[in-house]
């Protein structure tokens, strides 16, 4: 049994596609991928901190005046009237447990708050956080909304469980499992290889 979380799978997608950063460097090479699997601590980037601050401002109102006028309010208008935050989700695919926390859940919707330097439509169409749809189905959740800002405007993308094609994501999970097995000796965080669980009992830790 493998225990995998969506952001790790998203990192692997960058690795597979050899995605470049704004300076033209490979965003995730083999060592960076292994570091992320091994949870090597690295300083929070300015962009990451800005995203954290955006989420806090939307949910709690903390430092919302630090953002362009209207941005936080526009994002809030796209949220359910009542919601729970950091809602745990897990889904199974073959011998993998895919788990994580979605930012918000309310009514029949889940919401994930995102920030980006430059927004392009359908940016999250193949994001592995879409697996949350499978894990949240038992709670009556039918769609996952991404509420996104580039700090100039707010955008929304919606993915619906009944019409979403998970096949490309499943393929990447299969490829990621192959990567784990190929680099098993270099993986120090053994929690990803969850040998304590079986098909009837899946632990969160």
C-alpha cells in the first residue's frame, strides 16, 4: 500500500513533463522530487507565502487590507454560505491511498483556494487535488471549485464528479508508483510505503 497526497503527485507531474520555471530552469528534477517525497524542509518562497496569506485573508480576515481592494470580497462571494475548513479526504486507487485536506467544504461543494503569478483558463483541469472529488463523494459533495487569484482579479474553475475524466490522473499515479519503486533505496520517509494497513483498515498516519 502506498500513501500519497495530491501535492506530491502534482510535483511528479512537473517532473514528468520537465516543466520550466520563470528563469527557464527545470522546476522539479530527480533530486527535487526525492526531496519532496522525503519532506526535506526548505524555506517558504515569497509566492508560497503570498498564497498562504491570501487563504488566511479570505477565511479569517487576517491582513485582508494587504490585498488589492475587492479581491478578498470577490473570493468570499464564491464560497458556500456555511462551510468547514481543512476537511479530510481519502480515496483509493489500486494499491494507493490518496489523502489530503481540502480547504473548504459546504453544502454539496468543495472549494480550494489558489494563487498564481499568471492565470490561464483550465489551469487546474489535471490537478491531482481533483481526487478529493472521489474521497468526498460519500459526504454528498458533487463538485470541486478552485477559487483563484493572480492578485489583480479572481477566477473560478469547477470540476464535477459525474463528468470528470480521472484517467490521466490515474496514469500519473501508476507512473509515480513506478518511480517510488525505482528509487526505493533513496526514500527515507518510509510512511509513503504503508505496510501496516490492508484493504479493510487504512490509517491516516
